[in-house]
């Protein structure tokens, strides 16, 4: 890149920046669309699938053993 002229370096820099911005925009839109489609954290969907979690009392020993 150092041997190229300034005009060519500018073209490469602009193309790289445009590519980066377009792919970032696409991935942001895709992430929002998937979040709207999947509804992560929605307990209504989890209950309809039948995979609910059971609550139980947690003691200090459980908390310490989970650290490792």
C-alpha cells in the first residue's frame, strides 16, 4: 500500500469504510429482526414449549461451588 499513489490509497480506504459500514448495518438489522422474531426471555413462549424451570432454595454452598 505504501507504493501506491495517494489517489489509489484513498479509493481503497473509501471502499473499506463503505464495506465495513454496510456489513455492520446489515448485521444490526439482522440482529434486531431475529430478536423480534425469537423474543428472547419471553416466558410465554418457554411455557408453551413445555421446558420451564423449577425454582428451588439456593444455599451458600451451592453459590460457592458454582464459582469454580
